[in-house]
């Protein structure tokens, strides 16, 4: 495995590095893949909810307002709202887990820097870079969480505007 900068390049396998550097590499791989999954879900839900220009098309507008006897539209919105809420919880847990995990590494890093041991200089650089890269991905996860909250608000608004048998959805419940 080759190093990209001081940090391990996860696409090239592992080099002889400390346990914590290797763990940071694995965490980076996992949270990066997680980020891509959440971004994919955000795109899918965005396409499903629409852009808002649909209201200017009379046929599409009417279909958005009225539900059928099987509650097809309102069920879709309920599913979306619940999915986004659970996704928000999972992303929050990912972020909390990273924050808890990085604390002992940061303490060790401070001790190593205070001791300024030359033989550990490469490991200090690798830990710094690994933490930095993980923090950037975690910041992107936090941004996706905000995007999900916006989508959830949109889904609630769409659900609340659906009419079933002449009644607005909120009038029924």
C-alpha cells in the first residue's frame, strides 16, 4: 500500500503503520462510502419530490393535489417523511460516533507532539492527515443532514396539501 501524503492511500492496501493510522484509514473508507450512499438517497428523494415547477403544469398540479382511493400520494409522502427522519438519526449517530472516536486520538497526538519524538514524526503527520480527512467527510455528512431536513419539510408540505375525496389531508386527521 502506498502513502498519499502522510496518510495511507486506501486504494493501495496498508503499509506498516500504527494501529490508529490503520483504523483511521478504515474509518475514512467507511464514512466516505456512507456519505456517497446518503447523497444517492438525497438525489433519489429529490427526484421523487420534484422541483416545484410542477405546479405550473395544470395536469401535474391536479395530480399532486388529489390522492386516489389507495392513498398512493400520501403514502409516498409518509414513507419519505419517515425515511428522512430515520436517515437524520443515523447520520447524527455517525457524527457522534466519529466525535467520540477522535477524542483519544487527538489526546495521543497532543502527547506525541509535546514529546516531539522524531521517530514518531511520520505517524504524527499520518494521524493529523487522517483526522483532517475524516473531519471533512463528517462535515459533508452534517451538510447532507441539513439537506434531508429541508427535504422532510418539503415532503410534509406536499403531504399536507394532498386532498382525499374532497378533503384536505389535514382535515382527515
